[in-house]
C-alpha cells in the first residue's frame, strides 16, 4: 500500500510540474508499475526458455515513460 501511494504521488507530482500528461491516471500507473515484477515472474515460470530478459528493466522503464509522456 505504501509503495502504491509513493508511485501515485510521484506521478501526480510529475503531472503538476508539467512533465507528464495530465490525462494519465496515477493509480493505474502505480498498479502497472507494481505488476511488472509479478508478470515477469509468471512469464519466467511459464516460459523459461523463450523469455527475453535482456535489458528487461530498461525496456519496462522506457515503456512507462512513453505512457506518461505529454
């Protein structure tokens, strides 16, 4: 719960400062952000040989930034 609130505040602060699109739902971003490791773990269990782990964190970071961009 604390992590979710932290991400929500971070997104709202970015929106207030004009860094990110104001139409972005901060709670949705927090849920997606928190779900990335869970999804990665499920994929790793189900698809051990076919999972592309190269630069995974960088790819997810880039994806989130694209979603937030103005």
